[in-house]
């Protein structure tokens, strides 16, 4: 189980950590924190030193109810950051969190290696063909609607069955166009209420029938802090607890805000299963 990132074969047999870098003013946890070059580079350096294999850069907040950002604004936010990071850390493996094919293309051409699309190609008709032409790994996520309206679209009869059907359809569409290395993300917190998030997590190992690596993105999300009656700032302990559950359920990549703690979690998981 490997993915090709700018000519580097990355094995996902052992779990890997993807560190989150939001360059948006309004992300739910770290919005506005990385506004200048020094803060961006310091955070990337910190995450790499703590053991992140990938850095996921996003310039469009996908938190529930987030305001829409036009393509030009997203491009102006993200492309200078990609160039800045690649120039400072030429060996870094950058993932680009976008649902727009033009943004994905510009960032890959500037040295990024992975496209992470919350819409699985449904919000941009050119995304799948663009990813195929770029020949890069593609993370597709389950979501209904848009970040602005997704929390009004949680009427599932059988959430696991519906998520599996969604991925079978999107995988078929991607492969038909020639997309090769595909990772699937159940989309915790996206068009799912608290109970549905936990129901999906409880059964996540069933998603291995898709025969694609699983990415889990639960870091400091509301399913944790609402259950514990704390804030996102206070949700690290809960995040780590559910990271262990994700690993036990088959996650190969954890997308996280706190790299050090996630790396420690994976080490303990591997020792437990040695």
C-alpha cells in the first residue's frame, strides 16, 4: 500500500501523520494564526520535526457555516504559501486542501504533491480529469452539500451504507478518468450530526472493503468537544483517545492539528499490535 508523491514512494503499511496548516482567517480551531511568513514556516518546521509525513495546506475554511471564498482569493492566499514552504523545505510533501481544479493545478505546478478534495470532485467538474493529468495522489472525502449548508443535510437511513455507496460511485468516476492513487476520508463532521459521526467511526473498519487507504480527520472536532462539554482548545485529550480508535478501525493517515501527540499515539498503537 504505497502512494507516489513527486517520485517518492510513501508506504502506508504503517500509519502516517498529516499536519494541518490553515491559512484562512476563519478556520474553527486555528483560524488567523498563520498570517505571516515567519509563523507559517515556524509551524511547518515544528510539524516536520515532530514527525509529520505530510503537511496539508488549506486556504478555504470548510467549517460548518463557513463563508464562501472566490477562486481568485483562494489562489492569492495559497499559492505564495506553497512556494514559500517548498523553497524553505524542498523535500516536504505538501497536500492541498481544495475542491477547485485550478487551485489544485497551480499548487501542484508549484511543487505540492497531493490533492485533498472535500467534495470528491462533485464541486468542480474538471477536478477528477485535472488530478488524472497531474498524476498525483487524490484524497476524496464524503460530504453532502457545501460547508455553508451541509449541517442541514443529515437525513440518512443507513449512514454506513450510504457512505459506502457514495465512495463506490466516486471511485468509479475517478478511476474511469485515470486517477491512480486514491485515499478515502469518511468526512467526520461533514453533513453528519454527533450520533452519526460516532456510528460511522464504530463501523469504519467496514470501509476497508473499498481497498483504498483510509484517512481520518477528527482532530479537535465538535464530535469530541461537544461530547466532553469542552471547547476545541480543550479537546486534545479527547482527540488522542479517538485517534487510537481510528487506528484500530483501519486508518492509515491521521489528519491532525497536534502532530507530536498523534505520533505518540501511533507509536503506542504499533507497539500494541507488534
